[in-house]
């Protein structure tokens, strides 16, 4: 392998690495968005679980039903 082909393959490897980096960065950003969307839901679930003892069973079922519907609606 000559020095020229070596430097060319290094350059193309760097380009590929940069592309992968950009993709990972974009994926991380999307994950952050999803996480920020789920955060309020998470605290709501924790609140519901925290108050489990105080909530009658049928009201809990309604709460879970509403939570599931809200998740479905917000993801479409």
C-alpha cells in the first residue's frame, strides 16, 4: 500500500466516522425528546402508585385507561 492510498483510506474512514457520529448525535437528540415527553407521564404514574392506597380500584382502572389513551393519542 502506498502512502497515497493509505491517506485516502484514512480520509474515507474519517468521513464514515463523522457520519456515524452525526447519526448517533441525532439519535441521542431524538431520545432526549422522547424522554422529555415521557417525563410528565412518569411522574403521573409515580403519583398514582404513591396514592394507590387511597384510590378505590375502579377509579384506578379509569386512571390507567386514561393514561393509555393519552399515550396513544400523543404518539400519533
